[in-house]
């Protein structure tokens, strides 16, 4: 088999499909700003302004995991909407959760 025969054979096996949607039809993540926060028994669910919902296991955040459920609710969202802050003067938790830390992988 010659090189031209191999190239012709490869061209015959290549399938082309119609693209149903262009890249401009897709939605990609925007800024990661906090819209709302809720808790269940195992997770803190952070709804972002672009529609994503990030669910973080409570055991990842020991100060929140070991607190009473009512103290978990004593948080504030900072002005730039990038952090969840627990003030120790308002409950038993003294911690800050930067949403960016949970959106990107970290090499420890």
C-alpha cells in the first residue's frame, strides 16, 4: 500500500457531523459571585449569580461542620459577594469561606 492509498483510506473513514449549535449559543460561567446560601445536614449549597450551585461538604470546613445548625445560619455575605463570613460575636463560628477557593483545584 502506498502513502497515497493510506491517505485515501483515512479520508474515507473520517465522518463529519453537522454542528447543531454554534459556540455563541452556549453559556459559560461568569463571575463567581454569591447569590444565596443554604445548608442541609451534609452540605453548604452556594448559589452563584450566574446560576451555578456549588455544594461543599460540611466536613471540609470543620468550624462549620462542628457548629450547631442555628449557628451555621449566622453568616454574612461580604460586600463584594465573594466570601461567606461568620462573626464570632454573633455565634460560635469564627471563619471565612472564599468561594474562589472551592472553584479551583489546589495542589497541597
